[in-house]
C-alpha cells in the first residue's frame, strides 16, 4: 500500500537499491525520514533465480530495511524503453507517495538497464510536475501534480566519480545482511555445489569484499570510515558551509 514518504528509492532490478544505496536508506530511516521502494522490473532476465523468488527476496529485504512500502511496476527486464506508458506508470507512483527526494540508478553502468532506467526516472520526475499531464490513482481520482526536489543517482558497479557521498559508518554490517536476503543471487560459498553453480559478476565471494572496499574508498576522501557515492545532474548547493563535512 503506497503512502507518502520523504524518499523514494527506485531500482530497475530488485537488489539495485540494496547493493548501492542501502546504507543511505538505513541512516535516513534512523534519522526519522520515511522511505518507500519502487522496482521497475522483477529482474526476470537475471542468470540466477526467477521472478517469483526475487519478488519474495525483495519483500524480505524491504522489511529488514524498514521501508514503508515496496511496489513493482512489472516493466520488462532488459526490454523496457522510455515510453509514454512507462513514464505514466512511474508518475502514478510519484504522485501517490509525493517524495521530496528520489534515489535512482547510476547514470552509466556495466549493466545497460541502469543508465536507461536513470533517464526514464529523471524524465518521469520532470513530467510528474506538469499539471496538464493527467494521471489517475488507484481509486480512479485525478492525481495532483508532484515534482521531487531532487533526483540523486547512486553509484553501483562502475567507478564513477561521485558529486557527493553519504556517511554510512556503522551501517555496513546491516547492509550486507540485507543483501543476503537475495539468496538466489549469491552462491553459498560453503556448499559442495559452489563449483557447479552459475557464476555472475555478483555471485562470488570477492563481491562482498568489493562492496566494503568501495564504501571505504568513497568514505576516505570525505573523512568518513564508510560512505556511498551519488551523482546529481545539477550543482548540489548549501546555504550553510558548516553543513558540509
Ligand atoms: Zn541492476
């Protein structure tokens, strides 16, 4: 059930938010902000698992994160495009939950879906603010226009240079535990079957080391122990220089 939230974290695949910006979601929930989760596809083209398994995994992860809701727009994994239908689907959710901040996929990444989804979300956030673009909610009523004040793109696989980082010190262990909800995506390294299971870029033991090394790298330059990196299309600005760490 969609409710109003401060932050809407959007991923084209269930697990994108967890892998890249879960620490940020956790720290903001602890600071009293509300967060909703929106998946565009069920990740049905992924090498491992299937749509049904991944849906359950995503719901388990959302509960562990403390999200207010998690919805899925059932776009076609890999084959979704920037169409009117897809833009309207996202606008319907934006207008229903009225987030001030949207977290979206990386502008460019190893997986081509990520960059395409980033553009689709940015477009939907813009058009959602236009009064004459009408959409109806689940109750059939006309929805009020809504434009989030910012879209921040979380950095996932590629080593993009962040425009800012968010301190996630103290949250890495919980982030890793939440990622483990996606049991179908990771090999059980202790199992005898490990050698026979399908391998993907994220299924190996080295992947968790990569995630923590990345958080250390993003943190180091800002003086935090651990951080997650983001890009933003416009200049990030502050009124008070002391807000910057
Ligand atoms: Zn992905």
